[in-house]
C-alpha cells in the first residue's frame, strides 16, 4: 500500500460548484447552517448538516438525521448535481485568502499508515463527535469531509503541484467569506505515478484539521475488514510552510476573587507587565496580550520559564496555562471547566474586547499562534497538544471532493 493514491471523486458537475460548496460541518451550528442553506437546495449543508431539513427540535445525533443525509446525498447524485469521475485521479486544490495561497493535493491516504503513526496526530478526540462521524460515513457510504494534512519540506512536490495548477481550473469559486477555492484534475497516468512516488518517499504526513474524521474512517475500516477503498481516507495535503494557523485565544468569566489590580500584581511574579494604549498582538510564544477592566497589558514571560527542549511545554497555550490559567485562576481542565472559553483568531482582538466589555467575561488573553513546526515536533514526539491549540484558516470546502466507499 502506498501512502496516498488517486481515487474516483464524486464532485460537483461542471458549473455546479458555486451552488454546492459549503463550509465544513463543524464550523457552523445547526441554526447557522439552516440560515446559510435557505434558498440553496443544492448546498452540501443538506448532506453535512442534514438536521436543517428536519424539525428544529430534533437531536442532531438522531438516527433520522443520518437517514436524511443519505437521502440528500443520493438525490444530489441521481439529479446530476454531483458526478463521479470514470477513473482514479488526483486533484490539486488551491485556497486563496487575503492574497495568500496554499496549494495541496486531494488524495486518499492509507489508514494502515495512520495506524502505524506515519500519518501523525496531535489531538485527542471525543467519543460523541467520533461516533457522529462514523454514523455519517456509514449512512452515506462515503467520506464527505476531507482531512487537512501538512507535509514536510518537499520542493519537488511543491513544484509539481504548482505546475498542475495551471490552465483553466475545473472549479473556481469564491465563497461568502472571500476565500477562493480552485481545483484542477490530474488524470495523466505519468503525473499520477510521479506524485504517488513522491509522497510515498515522505517520512510522514501531519493531521492539521480533521482528527475526528480520520479516527472515524479508521473505525469504519476496522469494522468492514481488509480490502476495499475503506482502507483509505479522504485528505487534502498541503506544504506545511504554506499553511496558516491563527491564534486561539482564551477568555475567563471571573478573576477568581481578585481585583484587576491584584491580578496584575500576581502576574508580575512570572511576567514583566506593561500597560498598552492599543490592543496587544503577541509576537512570540512567551508574549501575551491581556484585556481587563477596559485596558490592554503586554505580558512577557521570564525567559527562564520557557523550556527549550520540551515541544509541548514551549507552546504558547502551555506557557499561559502553567503560569496563569492554572495557578491564578484554578482552571486545571479546560475541556470541562465552564469558567473558560476559546475564541478563534478570525474574530480578531476586537472579538476579545467585546466578550469582556459586554460583561460576559472578566478577562481575555491573546496568544501567539502555534507554529506548524511546533505542531510537527509534538506529533513526532508522540505528544498530544492541549485542547484548542490550533485554528487553521482558510478551511476546506465540503462538497468539493467526496470519496465513495466501493
């Protein structure tokens, strides 16, 4: 088995992509998806968030929801909105956001290599979300949400993808959020073989976004047994140096019995603390912005508190947790503690100010984004990153390519 291989994608028929492409299933609530899909009968949200076509009161994990996904998926295929390529191909997928591009390869990746940790993880999964993806795959008999992977430095692959991404793309759609999605089909046998060999020579792939989807695909494959296309899972693989991780910031509901002045005083044990007239966007792992009582502060951690050789210990969120969130706020399990919440960097520093100024939260901390090199180092060490450490932008579109399980 090779690390990746081509596949017969089920994808939008010519000219239909703009009607079909949708945000990933896990970035919209059911209410948001229902609103987004209004007047769009061919939106892939009818497959990825099928509860939008049922009673709003329904549990999104109800069996009827998965049955509806299968019904809608089948309808889109039979009506010709989605068509399946006659032969296995690769698909070059380019994302462009705010003038920055990343160009990757849509392919199916080996679950055997996933099991052997050649396709490496850095996050834990939750049983409820994993079960949900298993039921979705089984219901539609397909993998409909690509896993976003990064691959290590490979200039020859980068050049080959750039070469393939010339000429008129099969898909060229700019979504509502301004992200441009383009795709070129690679159906030449020599080019396919060259890409397969090049990827097979890589030491590893790194899951960036899609731990639940990959884990679910592995469970389906284990249940179905050896042989068949279920031994591979749907991926888009990008050069790690082109991928963008935004900051993933923290807000807390109270100051754990302190006044703002007492909090600043307590922070000075580990940080140099400087008031700022403008919002603070950190420029290094040991630097943080803090918004409290209507004002910003820059926090700079003492250098000796930053471990040099611990890939998890030097992450921005670990440094904040060990030096602020745990000792000063008493939050030791951010997965379950209701006093803490997470704010993706796409909402900007103004989003942090709003959460505090509204009275909902008492303090906000802005973090330096996790770097891809740090993510890869954690995965190489077999480590698990703290929850909500990474927020990748832009996101892949659901509906662009689907892997039917033969």
